[in-house]
C-alpha cells in the first residue's frame, strides 16, 4: 500500500475513536445531570472538591500507566469537570 492509503486508514481509525470519545462524553454528562438532580433534591452542593481531587489523582495515575502526560490528563479533566458543574448548575 502507498503511504496515502495507509494515512487514510489511520485517519479513519482516529475519526472513529474521536466519535466514540464524544459519545462517551455525552453519556458521562447525562449521568452528571442525574447526579445534579439528586444533589438538588437533597440540598447538597454541586461542587464536591474532595471527590474531584480523588478522581483526578486516580485518572492521572491511569494516564501515567498509559504514557499520557500528567498535565494533559489534568487539563482535560478540569475542562470536563467545569462542564459537568455548569450543567448541574442549570438544574
């Protein structure tokens, strides 16, 4: 195969993975909304910083096992967490 064919195969694989990632984010945010509703019903604060910090450390360790830069993992999860908090705040 020529390099263009191989490149297209790789790019198609990346595109499939990117779509899977987006679908997983959508599922995650659905669950986050359910958590937000539960928190609201029980007069709990939206932000649970201890839970977030525990999760972040676990994710950074998992990232390290997968050769992912710690700052990269932290940046992504800070953004995901902000989005979750924002969505829960709209409830």
